């Protein structure tokens, strides 16, 4: 059981050079914000979290069960990126800490990169540019094509895949897609029933699937052989979706005309490490260092998206889009105090809380409870003069994990 008294000023720690947009947004909400350029780990992180209510990280800071166990003041965690593997989400939930991320903010950046690469591959821009840099003048139209009227096949029609489809249609491409779940086609994009059908019809195949057991090495020798001769493959999803030696062979034997690859089965740990791949040096192959979502606009959008989710949680308790928590969003009742209670999901908790409210002779102005198998999350608005007493008693229940009161 943990009761958290709401301090006068909440403190936020933002690590890994998170966009200052997030700092400004949280500071405008009255938080004291510290912004650090680097990641912290283990003991150093745990020590730094003393007195910190909000932690913002990107992908390099590991928020483990041990770190969370020592972060008694932490009420919310923001991952200023898409992935949340770096956080022990179950431990965070068990400690009453919702975790937010930014699922959409770099979608457009990836989609724009893909469209630019489709055109670049079609015009062999990489090879032309390298030759001219080396002082070689090889003017020729052979093997260069317009993309207008060509067919783009999209594998995985989610946030990114569907954006790619919209952009590709705008430059006159015919767009097909394959997804394992039914999806609303954008514009004139058309779903196909199977991957072989997509491969058989596409001049370009672009991959936008998540990392799952089914997508691991989903594009190997057999799938590459099913692609049209002279087609191009693009992958900016996950590195292990494509079997790289098989792709290198298909390119070297000129069964495929080109490829654009942004993600790899093994990626260097940092910018000073070297990079090895069978794809290096191959003709009409664009290799980029996992920069699909890396634009200044995306970083700002991530700062805004996660910063806003965190600010909304602190101001109203809203957990909509939290990745590990029951979802609650309740408009605030004017002139009431709000009590937020995270508790173990066992029978009788609501009865106990409602008895406390009733014993205090308080009227519940609004109340919402959402649960998952492990925890329940209750948001309740009460008249101001009774809320402090109710807060204290609810926080003291043995089933309570974390209880806050908002003015
Ligand atoms: P999303 O979750 O919105 O869409 C993924 C889609 O793939 C869903 O519609 C899903 O139903 C579909 N799918 C899942 N398994 C499939 C299968 N076996 N066959 C066909 N379709 C399947 O994800 P979002 O945001 O579009 O991201 C897509 C990928 O892009 C992710 O792997 C993500 O990690 C990656 N990504 C890469 C970036 C980069 O810098 N290169 C930046 C952002 C995302």
C-alpha cells in the first residue's frame, strides 16, 4: 500500500535529449522540469528519480523492475519514441505508473522517405550521384523510369503503410496492399488477398509490418523469387523481416532492380561503430542508418504528443492511449476535487471505497472505474471540503497501490 501526497510542485526529469517542446509544455503546466542530454541506467537512474514524479525517456534508458521499485515518487512515465521494450511495463503497472508513447508522430517522416526512395530507385539516383561524385559522366536513359502508372505493393497497411499509399497515389502510382486484418482502403488503394498476389503485380514492394513471430524473416528466397523480375524492395520496418543474404543474392543476380533498406538484423550500437552488410557496394541499393522516422519535425511532434499525454494525465488522470494501463478519460466536474486511485483488482474494492465516501457523507459528483486482470483504476470527483478526508482513507486501504488527489 502506498499513499502519495500531492506535493505543491511536481518535478519532471526528461532524459536523452528529448525535444524542448515537451519541456515547455510541461513547464506551462506548472512542473519543474530538468532536461538532460544522455540516458541514465541502474543505480544512477534510481538515485536521480528521488523526488521525481514524471520521467521522460527515449529508447536507451532501461526502466527495470528494480529501478521502478526504488522510484517511490514516480506517478507517470513517457517514452518519447514508438517502442516501449525498454520499460518493464508490467512492473510499472503493478506500481500504479501508466506509460505513454508516441505511436503516430513519425509516421509521415517514414512515408515521405519511402516515396522519395521509390522515385530514387526508379531513376537510379544513388548510382548516378556516386558516379558523378567520382568524376564519372555516364549519361543514359537505360533502366530509368517514371513512377507514374507503376504499381506499389504495401505489406502492412497500418499508420505508415496507409500514408505511403496516399502519397504514392498522389504521384500517379497504382497502389495495392496486403494486411492480415481488414483495413479501410485510402483513396483508390486496393487490398489483395495474399502476398503472392501482391508480389506478382508490384513493381515496388514496401514493408510496413511490426516485429512479430510471423513477420520474422517473412521475406526470404521464396518470396523474393515470387517478385516480378526487375522489381524493387523497400524495408523501413524491422531489420529481421528480410533475409539479407537472400536479398543480396537476388540483387547481385539482377533478379531485382534495386532496394532501399533502412533497418537491419544487426545495427551498430552507436554512431562511431562501423557497419557491415552483404548489401554494401551493390548497384542501385540505397542504405540508410535507421533514419526513417528521424526528422526534426517528427522529434517535435513526439515531444508534443507524449508531452500532451503526460500533461493530461497529471491534470485530469486521463490514461487514454497509455500502453500498460486501464483506459479512463472523464471530463472534470467544475468546483470538485478529483481522487485517482490505482488498486489491486480483487473483489470488494469499490464497495470499500464507496463505504468511505458514504461514511464521510460525501456525494460522488462523477466516478469511472476501468480494470484489467491485475489492477483497477478509479477516477472520482467529490465536493472539495470532504475530499481530503476521503483521499486519506482510500489511500490507506490495503488494496490501494497509488492514490492521488487533484485540485
Ligand atoms: P502499425 O501497427 O500502425 O501497422 C502495422 C500493420 O501491419 C498493421 O495494419 C498490421 O495489421 C499489419 N500486419 C501485422 N502483421 C502482418 C503480416 N504478417 N502481414 C501483413 N500485415 C501485417 O505500425 P506502423 O506505425 O505503421 O509501423 C510499421 C513498422 O514501421 C513497425 O515495425 C515500426 O517499428 C516501423 N517503424 C520504423 C521507423 C524507422 O525509423 N525506420 C520509424 C517508425 C516505425
